[in-house]
C-alpha cells in the first residue's frame, strides 16, 4: 500500500473532484443550464474529475455562460477569447481520453493482465484504443449539429482526422507520467486501481495530458482540421 498520508491526500483530492463534477451535473441537468453543444454536458463534469476546482471554475466562467437559459436571463455571452476556445477544444479531447483511461485501468486490473509483472503495457493498449473510440464518438457528437448534411462516412472521417492527433498528444503526456509513476516513483509494489493514490497519479497525468494536447489543438485549429469551440 502507498503511505497512509498519501492515501489521505489522494482521497481528499478525489472527493473534491467528485463534488465539483456533481455540482456541474446538477447545474446542467438539475437547474436546467443545458449546453448548446450536447457533448459539453459530458465534457464539463469529466474535466472536473481531474481538474477539480479549476474545472468547476472554468465551467461557471465560460461553460454556463453559453447555456441558452443563461443567455435568456443575462443576454448573449459573446465570443470567448481564442485561448479559451482552444482550451475547451482540448478539454473535449481530454473527456474521451479520461473515460477511456478509467475503463481501461479497471478492465486490465480485473483481468489481471501483466507483462513481466507490470500492467502498464496493457494499460497503454487498452487506454489508447478505448480513448480513441470514445474520442471519435465525442467528435461525431460535436460535429453533427454544426454540419448536419455530412454523410456517415464523411462525418467519421472528419471526426477521426480531428481527434486522432489531438488525442495522441494528450496520451503522450498521460502515458509519460504513468511510466514515471510505475517505473520510478512506485516500483515495489506498483500502484493498482484499488488505491486512491493510483487515481491521484492519474489526475496529475490527465492534467499533463491536457497541457501536451493544448499546443497541438492550436496547430489543428490554425490548419482548419479542427473547429475551435465557439
């Protein structure tokens, strides 16, 4: 087991993150501040799962303001600054990665898959495949309302083109931190998903993934491959 103090810190971090995500879910679905882009109703609470209070602040600062209900009560929010639009595009990618990584971690753990006693190679494989699948699904969800006339093949092609590079950049940051965690920081024993510390390290890795995908999203938006979130 990880040190007791670290487990305590991890539980606090996870608890705060879950509360932040729950507040966003309640604001969207309980109070009716639905998002114009339906995919963001999933992305905002998922972002709070690894960014915690920062994700909650970002939602109330920039996400809620784009709700039709909020605009009806307060007037149009106006266009968000480009740096914010890029960040929201990056969080969109992070949403798919986060879900894929959570599912993959528990799946590999439940199946007991290892290579030379290490689950990391299997986690990489499962995480990437699941994150890419979910990420493309999120892109389809985002693109369809903006371009309803696209055929199914064109829609999937656009989604794949927009997401694969961005998602890969996110995973580079996350996978690099996972390697440091398992091969440097916690070698004997390795961390497993049944400890809070494992998920604290994943929170850190996902924040690093967001930082590595942010400049890639700038490049993709400038090249017209991906749309900045309005």
